[in-house]
C-alpha cells in the first residue's frame, strides 16, 4: 500500500496587478485629497471608545389623564326570560349530539329510534 499526501490548496493566489494600476492609484489619491481625506486619516486605526452609561436610566414622561367619575344612570341587571308555556316537553339527542326540542304532540320514542336506525 502506498501513502498519499494531501495538500490543501484552498487559498486563492494573489491576483497579479494589471498594467496601469499605478496611474489609477494616483488618480484615486487625488480624488481622496480633493474630498478632504488625506493618507494619514485612512491608514490610522481608531481605538474603540469605552462605553459610558448615562447618569440615570431613560424613563418616558407620560401625561396622566384622570378618568371620568361623573357616571349618570344605573346599571341594573336585565330581566331573564323564562319559558312559561306547556308545548315543549323536553330535549332529545339525535345524531352526533344534536339536541332537538321535543314538543307535546311529538313522541320522544321516535327520536330514540331515529338515533339507532
């Protein structure tokens, strides 16, 4: 068996500079100077600023609007309606828990057999 050496060539090679790059770089330098940026400002690395917390935490000031306290009228409980007739005898359960009112003239046994047939 032979041994194989694996070489990792995943790094890209530096691209060769094209002709006329010096002229382009000089033109770029002129443009930077024209806009007020000199070489010392570009090359200088800035040190990170230290964080200084504010003297007190920010709290939003909200205006307090008082609620209305002059309520007129009263809120009495509404009367509940109740069935006082004698036509409905009860409630029958049909297919899938379907509730059906059973009247006086209807026979509750009909609903019971409907459920099974």
